[in-house]
C-alpha cells in the first residue's frame, strides 16, 4: 500500500467518523445539514417503500417580453447502449440529479409547519439544476429538456408528484412551485 493510498483511506475514514460522531451527538433524531453530506454517498431508497407517485421536476422561463414558456419536464430518459454496461457517465449524472429531486421531495415531506424549504441544501441544488436545464444543459448528447427554449431573463421550477404512467395532468399533484428566480 502506497503512502498516498493509506492517507486517502485514512481521510475517508476520518470523514465518516466525524459525520457519525456529529450525528450521534445531536440526539435520536437524525436530521440537519450534516445528514445531507451522508446522503451524497447513498441513493434514495424510498422508492421501495410504496408504489405510486414519484417526484418530477418541471421548469419554465420568462422571455424578455414578459411571456412565459410552457412547463418542460426535466427527467432523465437516455437511450441505452451496450457500452453503457462498462462506462456510463451521462446516465450516472442524470440519475444523480434525479436523486436530488427525490431528496427535495423527501425534505418537503419532513418540513415542519411554517418552515422555509428555500434554506435547505436540496432546494438550492435543485434550483441550480433547473437553471442549468433552462440554459440548455445536457446529459452527454441528450438535452435535459425536450425543446430548446429562447433566452430567458427569469425562471421558475415546479416539483410535481406524478405516476410513471402519467396519462393526463389530472394525475399530477403540485408539491412545490418556486418563486420567480433570475436566470
């Protein structure tokens, strides 16, 4: 084992020990900004708990004329290829970003009455994700939203709970709509 490898392993172990110590010190309720650092290492496994609606991110932009575009779904549906079994960075990035949306939905559900979700890290990260999608972000070769949008001065994002086999907008439940944000 090289010296660099040993130092890296020691730092990773110290990081997890520090997180575990601070979470344990806070009491039996595990929540707060330190928990979010743990969630970076583990996916959201809540989809195993129940079938039904899943969180979906929508974004729209406001043009210079003041008119709003339609809502556009930001959801990773990338084509599968055989080479993706070995190397798949675009799909991994897309799934990680969808995991952010799942964590935001979880944080909204656990939010105490009257609390502001805008202060949560998950809200801020999803806000950046929505801004990136509006600006023409891509997952590899695939755009984050299906239609190219004109240049926008402002945007909004919306979190909706939808069934995977969504047939009509009546099956969609709005969970959060952001205020108007600068693009």
